[in-house]
C-alpha cells in the first residue's frame, strides 16, 4: 500500500509539472521546479522508509522508468547529434579557408583550459588536505569497485600512443552504436572527414554538393525535432532522477565524503572564475555572458548531460551570444568529447592527487605535476558527454599512470551531486571556446551579444 500511495503522489507531481507546461511557465523554471520537488520528495521517502528499505528500492525501480528512461533518450541522441551538427557546420560554410583556423582555435581553448582545470584539481586536493585513506567502504562502494574493475579491461595496459590510435574509427558502424569507450571522438573524426569531403565535392561537382547539403539540412531538421521532443521530458526526468538520488543517498556516506564534495565544488567555482577572466582578456563582458548562458548551464546542471545540452549549446552560441554558425557547431560538438574541464580535467586530477602519496608520487616535484596535467589533457579526448564520462576519463588516466582504481569506486555516494556541477562546467567550456574563437577570427556579432531580448529555449531552431 505504501508503494502504491507513493507512486500516486509521484504521478501527481508529474501532472503538476505538465500543468506548468500548459500554463507556459518558462522552461528553466520548470526544470528547477523538477529539481526542487525531487529533492523534497526524495527526502520524504528517505525519512519515511529509510535508504536500504525494500519499499524504497521498489519505489526507485518505478522511478527509474521515468528517470533512466529520460537518460536513455538523451543517450539515443548523442551520435546523431554529433554527426548532423558537425557535418552541417561544413555545409554552411561559404568556403574552406577558415575551417582549419576555427578547429585549431577551438581545440586550443579546450586543451589549455582542461590543463588549467587539472592544475586547479591538484591544488584543491592539497588545499583541503584530502586523504583517500579516510574514505570508508560499504556495500555500494565494493559493488562499484567491482564494476569498475570490469570496465577497466577496456583501457587496461594501453599506452598513450595506443589511446590516441583508439580515437581513429576502423568500423564507423560500431562507433555510431557507441560500442567503444572512444566512440564519441571517433564519430567526431568521421563527421569531420565527411565535412571536408563535402567541401571538395561542392567545389568540383556543385550539383552533388547541393544535393548532399539538402539531405543534411533535412536530417538536421528531423534530429532537432527529436531533440525538442526529448528536451520537453527534462523536467519530468529530472524530478525522477533527483528523487532517486536523495532517497538513496546515505547521510553518513555524504558526511564522510563532505570534504571531497566541498573541494570539488570549490574547484568548479574557481574554473568558472578563470573562464570569466579569459572572457575579460578578450573584452567580453562576463556578467552579460553568464546572464545569457544561464538557461543552458542550468539545464546541464540538472540533466547531467553535455550531449543533451548540445542543441541548447549551439542555439545559445549562435542566437544569443553572436557566435557564427560554423564556429558554434564545431565548438559545441568538439566540446562533447574533448577537453571537458569538469569530468576530464578536475575530477581525474583530484583522484590522482589523493592517491599519489600512497603510491610514491612526490607532489612537491614539478615534473610530477606536469606529468599528471599532460596525461589528463591527452586522456580528455574521447570522453562521452553523458553520465559516466568522468569515470571513464578517470579510468584512462589511472591506467596510463598505472594506479589502483579503488579510489574511484569510493566516491559512488557523492558522484551524482558532483556530476551536476562538472557537467555545467563542461558545457560552459565549449561555449567559451566558441566565443573566444569567434572573437579571434572577427566573426563575433556584438549586437547580438548585447541584445538582452534574445533568449534560448528548447523549442528554438538551432542552425
């Protein structure tokens, strides 16, 4: 009876969010309403039934139909989004003279900032004096470690050159199906080659180029419509995900990991400040910038999916910030699998630093710092922009440095909470790359940037 009553309440909360939609409440308000309601509802479930109670577990299984169902829909869109967005960036170009400059500038921003993020992660561990020996292990942690050991077989024993080689697709259909850990960047590379091939065909055989461009335009319209349908599910999915997270989070475990949680958020905030300083260097008003990216960052924070935020990311850059269409598509797409400041920069660097003293790494040696930062930067290529990307990035780094992976599994209790901030930082870094590249190449539209009436919603057409 308790389960049925709880699910009836959950259904009523879903209906409440639906009514907000019919009343045309702003999308960002509905997303945060789902977040807030989920936190409260999850806390009530935990207070009534406890964390490990069979009633709670059964309730969570039903909540997963909505929450994990939403996540799977986001994952379904990742490869089509990457392919269509990146290829369309090429089909929208007038010529191919700037494509190298755009790509090089975007990559430079992503790589430099992820290296800075790694340094920030190392510093935060030392500042907060984090010690992995103080982390406790329970049943959930042991289960997580066992799962990670199985996953580690994908990257175990791979040298850095082998990791780089794994980025290159040898069977694009496997990568479109996401069957490899580096499938995301493999699809990025394949899409870039398709785009470059299109430019050559369009120049020598314009009739075929026009036909291909029309096909891509049609595919883009269909995929963006799919994206709109999935993004409309976000408030409901976030409600279910947050309810589950709070209902199943042990207060004791959160207290045990409290210092790491604080250190992680401290690192993310520092990186946001560094992003703001970079904007100032390029004479972009950071206050105006963050006002305009608030919607997409809040979506990324609550959804924990850089890939799910891709269409809002592109629309925000082009329609709200004034970044040209080609740069916005390339920056947003590259940012899904390269240089993620939160998941592939701060997080693995912090974990390595925590375990470093136990394995004989001298953190007073600048060479050790440099090694960690370089390995983190290289390993940041190919991290998927969906849940679990940070864990995979950490596994790659730990494999390259030949470190034990147990410390990664010990953080299972706070992983979802940290992942929200990391994802928002990842998305902001890709937007930053687009803005800086557009400024450097002289294609930035100042009038669009300064127009406060321009806002982005999930229904905005992304070009």
